[in-house]
C-alpha cells in the first residue's frame, strides 16, 4: 500500500513519442514549422506529459529513452526487434528535439548505451522504491514485472490522459501470479512485437496456466511428465529458445545510473518552457504550461 508523500514518475519516452507521432501521421499531419521540421510527435508528447503529471501528481519526474537499436539483447539474439522497420523520416529529427523539450521542463533525460528504456526504468525503480512511491507511464506490458506495493503502472490507453492502471493487487487478482513470474509467462508465450518466439504453439492462456500451476519454468520442466504429450514435445523442441526468451523478457535492474533525486524535482519554469515552444513553433500548447 502506497504511503509516502514523495512520488517519482518514470516515463517511457519512446512510448509517448511513437504514440504521439502515429496518432497524427495516419492523416499526414506532421505539423511542419517554418524551418521545415516536423513537430507532430513532440506536440503530442507534451500533451501526454502534462496530462500524466496532472493525473498522477508526482513530486519528481524522469524520462527514460532507448539509445539505438543495438543492445545487449540484440547481441544475445540478433533477430530481437528485427521485425521493426526504420523510423519514418518525419520522426527522425524529433528524437533529439523532444529531449530538448524535456530538458526545458527540467526533467532528466536518461538513457544508457546498450540498454533499453525499460532497463533504465527498472533500475531507477529498484533504486528508489524503498524510499518513495513509483509510478511508471508506458505502453509496454513487460513493465508489469516491476509492480510492487510501492509501484503502480499506467499503461497508455486511447487518447490522451486515459490509462489502464495496474497495482500489485490488481495484477495478482487478474493473473494469479506474482509480477516476477510474468517473466516466465513471457518466456513461454514469446512476444511478436519484440520478435522472439518463446515456445512455438504455447499461447498466453497456456503459458499463464502453466506458471500458475508450477510456479516457474524450472517447476514446469521438473513436472514435464505431468503435461500433455503435445506440451512436452513443444517444450523439448524449443528448450533453448525458452531459456533465451526468458533472458530477453527480463527487465534488468542493474544498469549504471546515478540519479540525484533533486535533479528530478518537478518544478517546471514556465518561461523556460515557453522559450522552447516558441523556438520550435509548437502552437497551441501555451495554455498547458501553467504547470
């Protein structure tokens, strides 16, 4: 049960940026400024950011980023996320510009080469969850493995300011497992979005049922004689991929990050924010920055 006055909001920056881009790009609305720079993703990002701060009410905010497509996961499994094409040309210049906007809000931008935003979020969560409440804003259900009595996950819903909110209690009631066991569920079922297969032929329902019943991948394998012939065959055929998929599904919480909490205090300077809005010609956001 959360019981601390301090609340750290950890934002998956890529999730917000991509969602904001595609929300308007589908209609070809890239909102070019007078320098010919598209700003649609940044524009939506700011709306998501302000909506989240108002809904959650954090005392501190950090934004985490992926730092390129090469990570320790692609070293383990070169096909990891290989199904994702190059980002659209209109999005590319917005990657760095949005970080300037985040900095103008005096929010730390955190990313570590070789790691993903999820690993940065996981590391910061483990560093601070014993000292303060943690809220995580993302579009990725993998983050649910980080849930605890002090950690709440806000999964992005349709539109701005709509969230599918998971607490530890809700997760356990719905899934019947502990958050850390969710890694083993993902290892069994795989992840089409991240392009790793898990055990082919085992879907989410079966994966969840097996982990509920036997507790872990080790427990399942120790009791493999109790499974159906079909399940035994699938596990034996894809055993190596099962173990590899678990390594890919796990969020690593030991990334080298040193955050001084005062750097993340939420106290945006309206004049500073207005300057970056004016510079990038982000129209119509002025009314939002009475933050």
